[in-house]
């Protein structure tokens, strides 16, 4: 049996721009001799409807007085090239290699021209063919041609070059150096190379308006909202729901935002966009494209990738409900009791989860190379947001559906271009525009001539909301985005 598609959850928003029969409760009729027996309070059938919590849990908010946020992230310390070719024949004592690796974008900014390579005479290297089977070589660099992007290597092995078949590529990395007695030192030096990233804040707005006449209307149902506001004036509920909706958008905009691409309609209309968390991780982070990892082997491949990145010890995986259950099921299979029926099998939990006790079938975390903590993410479950996009756990009709996000815990050190010094920052944090006279983190003000306002002759109360902010995703190479689709 399966849960039926009808009746379903309601997706029609309750908020309307004007008071209608669909959003105002009334049953007043002079011709009706019987008064309705009513409950005083509105029933909260959807529980807590807000979804904002993610950035509050993992990040921080900091002011900025600039229209652009820039920061520098460290490059790799050691040097390795993975696309090297040679025309040298097998068994040769020396070889010339051409370095074909794509140059990093910022190489020109630190004075290196196209074709420059960070290899020098006297350095010793490991050379490995990028095919299965052949053995590797070790050699010493005897000449470097930076303009041509080539190096000459003399091999230490008597057998010389291994497997120089046409079309083969090689991986080369440095492991040390060797110099003869009485010779000069190393020729040339290497400059530290940073990756420079930036993001721009966007302005987010909302507004609630109600006429002065409608404000004089009193209902007979006490309405409440998630932030505790209550009253018999229906417009109070609408104002508070507008506020809650705006606060949710403050978070979801930081998660979903994308930059406007040159030539796009948004750019033509004068908009620039911003780099949200999903965009950044999908662009320069790690992506698991097979939906949900469901086995330890799957997580081993994730651990292997994290080993090649920052190796952050503690990580939090924010997941939708299906992903959460998949992790629980994966960990539960490690308990041999259910499969073997043996009372000697391994069990989890206090008192070894005795068969006569109620079992807790959920897991909050586990350790597999690193510590992984699991947390349900309401945004991915809410049917009015991304939760409505997950229609099949098998991947059918779910291309690019996001099921989870792995976020490293703690903070990292970056060079802040505005402060001009190194600073500790959470991996995820929000920067909002602010000065001593203007704070745009969360602005709200009332205009009109109703509800206590006296700013214009408009017979209404308008509650305005505004924020200008962007999210900074530092060390995106330590994040993992889980989604369907290659």
C-alpha cells in the first residue's frame, strides 16, 4: 500500500493582498437565530511553517560597508601536474616532458605568464603513467624551458623510461631535490598563490499593506503565528506572516541565489544576482550526483574526496527525510542481530538495544574517517519549497533534485581584502551592508496614515521590510552537495 495522492497537502497560499472570504473568517447573519459554537483559536494544522534555521545553525552575520566582498583562499602547498606528455621512447635514460595542465586563473596576477611552470632544475620528481599496470620512474630535472612549458628529466633507474607509448599521459610531482658538491643554490623561487573570490550583496524587500477601514474590523477567531503574535485583529496575523515569510526568504535567497550571466535577461534588466551556497558548492565544491549514498562504500568514496581537500575533522550533513532514513538504514544494517538472529551479534545503544526494549531507529551521527553528524533540513522537506521536488527515491523525475548538503564545522582563516589582514571566519557566514548611520541587516518601517503612522495622506498602513546581504562560502572544496543528476 502507498499513501494516496488525494487528498493532499494544500499549496495555495493563505495570504492575499485584500481581505477575501478565503482569508477572513466570518459567519455573522442577523437572520440566523443560532450563533455558531466556535473555537476561540485558529487551529495550527501545519505546525511550524517557517523553514529558516540553516544559516543560524552553521554561520554568523557580520557587517560590511562595501558593495563587494572579496577574500583570498590558500592554494595548494605542493606541486603536481597530471597531464604531461613526452615523445621519448621506452628505456631512454632521459626524457623531455611537456606540461599540458590548465593554468590556474590567477597565475597572471602573480607575475607568471602563460606556459610558466613551477618546476626548477635540481628538483627530484616521481613520474607515473596515467594507465594501469606500468611501473613509475623517479628522476631529477636537468633543464626547464618555461616559455615552451617543458622539462628535461634524467632517470635514476638503469632501465630508463617506462611505458612511453604514443598517447600516454603522465603525472609528475616533486618529492625533493639533489645538488652536486660545490654548486650554486636553487635557481628561481616560487610565489605563494591565492585563489581570489568575491560576492555581491543583493537587496531583498517585502511589504504588507492594509487600509485604515479594514483595520477597524474585528474578527471572532483568535489568530496566532509561529513567533507568538496573537490577537482578534486579522490584519495582525497577515502582518506577522509577511514578516515570517520575509525572514525565510532572507535565508533561502542566500542558499539559492545565482549570479546573472553576461548576456542574460536579468543583466539586460539591470540585475546582477549573487552567489548562493548551492551555486558555489556545485561550481567549485564536491558533488555527489547519484542521489543519496546508501552504503559504507559510498561514504568511503566521499571520505576519499575529503582526504584530498581540507580534511576537516567534523562535518554536518543537512538532509531531507529520504536521505535521513537512508543513513539510518545503512547504519542499522551494521547491527548483525536482525540478519543473523544471534544474541551475540553487535548492537547499538544503551543496554545493547535488548530485544525486549523499544528501539531508537534513528542515528544522529557516525564516524567513518571523519565525524559526520546528521541534521534534518526542513527546507528540503517543505512541500512549498524544495520538498515538493523530490518525487521518487529511485531518481526517476528527480534530475538535479538536491537531497542534502555536507557542511564542515568550525571556522577557517582567510585574508580579508577590506580589513587587510587574516581573519577567522565561519565556513558559511552572511555579510550585510551597514555603517554607523545605516544598518541594512533587517530594516522595517511603517508608512501611511493608519496604525499610528503619520508619514503620508495614504489611508492605509504599509509595513516595509528590507535587507541587503550576501553569503560567503569559504573553502567550498570542503563542502559536498548531494543531488540527482550528473
